[in-house]
C-alpha cells in the first residue's frame, strides 16, 4: 500500500466535525511523540499562543488551555471549573448543544436556569435582561455561538452587551464557529470560549480548548467538581511546565492540529477561511433551491457552517436511501437534529471548496430518485 492509498478519503465528510481534513494534516500523525519531551511541549506552547492570537487582537489578556477528549469534555471542564459552588448559571438555549450545556451543568449539581426559544428562533434579549435584573443569584451566562442543530448564528455581540451591563461572567460555546467565522473575543467581552480540534481549524478529533480571560480565570482555583476535567489545574500545569499536560495527551492529534493551524495561516487566516465557507454555503443554497430543496432557516439567521434543508415533499423520499446513494457517490451528509421537523443537514466546513459543492449538487440531482425525471448517470 502506498501513502496515497492510506490517506485518500473514501468520501467527503459534509458534517460539522469530524470533517474532511487535508492529506498533510493526516500525515502529521505518522510519527510517535513523547508526551513530556521539550520538542513536543514547545509545539503545545506554540499552539496555545496561536489560538489566543486567532481569538483576539489583544492576546495579552487571554490564555489558552487544551483539554483531552471531545468538545463536550472541554465545555464541561469550563462549566465545572469556572462556576463557584454558590454560583448560578443562566443558559440561552435554541438547540441541542444549548440543551447539552444545561444537562452538563445540572449533572454536576450546578444551579441552572434556562431561557429556551425553541430551535429556529434567536435568543430573547428582553427576557435575558429581565431575568438578570430579577435574579441576582445568577453569576454566569452561557450561549452557543453557531448552534449546530440548525446552523443558526446567535448574536453574541448583542447578548454580551446585556450580560456585561449586568456584570455577569460570559461563556460562549463556539465549537463549530471558532476559526471559521471572524470574531474578537476581547471586543465581544467574552470571558470563556470553547472549541475543539476537529471543527473549523480542520484538525482531527481528540481534544478541545478553552480560551480564558486570565484575570477572571485566576479566581477559579479549587472550583472544579472533577479531577480529570479540572481546567484550572490543567492550565497551571501548562503555564508552569512549558506546555505540559497533566495526564497523557493525544500527541498525534496535537501534531495534526499544529499542521492544521499552519494551513489556516497559509490559507490567509480566519477571514479567508470564513470567505471560503461562505462561498461554499451560498453555492450550496443557490444550487439546492434550483433543485427545489427548501432551506430551514431564512438567509439572515443562517451561518456559513452547516445548512439544514427540509425533506422533499414526496411520499417516496426516505433519508436513508438518499444518504446511501450520496455516500456511493463520495459524499456523506448529516441527518437533521431539529426535534419535530423533517430535515437533513449539509456541512460547509472542512477541506471543502466550492467546486466540491458543485460536484455534490450534481450528485444530489442524480440521487433524486423520488423524482420521475432523474438524469441517468
Ligand atoms: C461539535 C459541537 C460540540 C461538541 O461535540 P463533541 O461531540 O463533544 O465534540 C459542542 N457544541 C457545539 C455547538 C458543537 O458543534
């Protein structure tokens, strides 16, 4: 077997992570690295510095911590480490990932209140304002930036203004948007933001990261409800031991991530990557509308990350058959996650270009088996 056979993808992953990565990112995992060696730790330090610089033009106020596991582990580590024992969390929910934050907090015994606006509507800012006025026990507010359930892009700038007017700590789950949508966490007044290796930075799964406002995070020693997920202790260890992780780190994944960051830089940084994702998404929606598919969200709420479409209006349509046909043609799409509507989702992120989207549209047209006049392959 030659290297090409090993790294060639069987299909494009049009999902919101893990997603299609470059051959060079995958090849970066072909060496074994010691977890506490200086060379490796220098790579970790370099990654931490780069993440903060991607997040803000004022990097001196922030610090990055990496955490083993999938993205949810890092979310749990932030919630369990930054909210004090007598703290109270308010979560703005409009989808499955917001609900996961609620479940995470409740599971570890944190007093939690929720403002839920369903799955296709933006957060209720007036209710947020009223709730923060009425309930002085609330110390922290959390929201998902791009709610991957629908791809809705939440207005974290407006939410932040309300949260900060009330002087509360602000946490953003930017798992599926960080690196793919431009933002400055200092301008946005965000205290904690989380993402993971396998989303818009285009690495492979295995760890997540939090970028923390140092002044705020310094207060969090001893809060953690878990040893493994003690983000403060992880941070102190990385700070004091030049990038050392407390427990075994996903060394190969970290190497791949360093390569992915290099490739983000070579592409022209977040602005360029965001432009490519936006073009992917526009190409997709324009093409799908021509094929008579209807997007779930109006364009003004839709992020460039992932796009849900209603099932076609036909008794003969079955998602699984459609999925299998597209997979045969080299494209893996995603089932819907909206509770009471029949939708499927197509991811726009990863090592995917508008030409790939055009090929996908051809494959979708050829796989529209429920129509009478499907063109023959
Ligand atoms: C992917 C994702 C997560 C984390 O999911 P994991 O399966 O734990 O990696 C959390 N929030 C959002 C918004 C996501 O898109």
